[in-house]
C-alpha cells in the first residue's frame, strides 16, 4: 500500500459567512497543518455551498400521518432515497478518520447552519440507530472529532467563576450529545478567545498557536490511525 493510500482523511466542516474572517483564517491554518502532517483534507464550507440547515419534510418521500424526522431518515437511508446533498455529505463524513467542526461560537453554541448540518447529516440508521447502537456501538466509533472555534469574549470569562462560566459546560452538549453520541472519540478543542479584540501581531501569534496545536493533535492521531 502506498503512503497516499495509507494517509488518514480529515473532514473539516466550516461555518462562517465571511471568507476573510479570523475564523476562516484559523480553518485554513488548521487545514494546512493537517496536510503537512500527512492528512488528506476535505473541506466543507457550509456558507459558500449555501447549505440548507433545516431538516424538512419535503426532502423525504410523502408520508401519511405524522412526520417523524428520525424515522424518515432511517427509512430513506435503508431505501437509498436520502436527499442527494445529505447523502454526499454523509459519505464524506463516513470516509473521514478525523472530523473538525470549525465555527465562531454564537450564543454559546454552534451557528444555526452547522447545527443544521448535524441535524441532517448525522442520519439515523447511517451513523446511529438501525444496525448501530449509541456511543461505542455507533457507526463512527474508532474515529476522532474536535472543535476548532473562536469566541467573542476573553478566556478568563470562560473559566469557572468567570463572567460566562466554564467553557466545559457550554461544550458538553456538543462533545457528549452530538459527537460521542455517534461514536467519536472527542479530542481537546482548539480555541482562539476574542480575536476581534487582538492586534494584527496578536492574531498572527494566535494562528501560529493554532498551527502548533493542530500539528500536535495530528501527530498523536497518526500514531493511532497508522
């Protein structure tokens, strides 16, 4: 098997509406760090792709009676009738060894477009349920996931006793309720606190720190994947 064939794949799902934002610069920095570490990097830019975040009745076959979204996901996955865009993204998710969710923290959570990506692409029957269980028995067990994001406030605001409270509290529903739920081993997040309040030199240093953090994560992941 060639080195290329053995290379792990990272899927970065990016959610920021401004291509010149620090969040986007952070994502491209992380992507390059993964490439430098030997990863094949697949990037989904949700805003650029005009991703539709709402899980809607219309994307499924006609249903008589009450519409139950997860039941219809499971049926569509089994019957091979998933929405084409959802199926394409699901295939890319299943092919990845590492999932990176890249976003600005809005209202202490994911932007709506990224939450909608999870709603539509974490398909019941495809990543959990159906032939799969939950957590260690879900389809993505053995794969890794991490968050790469920015905040509006400084780091001291997200500490226990800080103005906002512990960052771990805000991340629990993402780490445990989304990523671990479908089997991922969740890695430590890479966070840049308050880039909008930084000088140009501080933002440059922050991107260097992102590059170093992702390189360390990639090196550790490579030891397990290979």
